[in-house]
C-alpha cells in the first residue's frame, strides 16, 4: 500500500481501511499463536500499513484543524 494512494482517499475510506487492517492483524496474530502462520512478513506489513493509515488520518485532521 502506497502513501500516495492513501492520501487520495477520504477520511471515511481510511477509517474503513484501518478497520480492515486491524482485523487482518488480529487474524495473523491468531495464526501465529496456533502455529499456522506461514508468511511471517505479512504480520509486519499489516502493522506498518495500519500505521501508515493512522499517520495519513492524523495529517488530514491537522490540516482540517488548521483551516478552521
């Protein structure tokens, strides 16, 4: 997931994306705990993508606050 793609989305779309990534992260944690996780890099990627989405949301919130 690219930051350019995320910046083009609306805050509502970003929140939906964040929920999806958190669910994916939960499922990956469950797989890791049960020993079924094959791609360990997917867990790291999901966490980093969630952090990217949160960063973009905070940037958009700060921009909206500075306009008001």
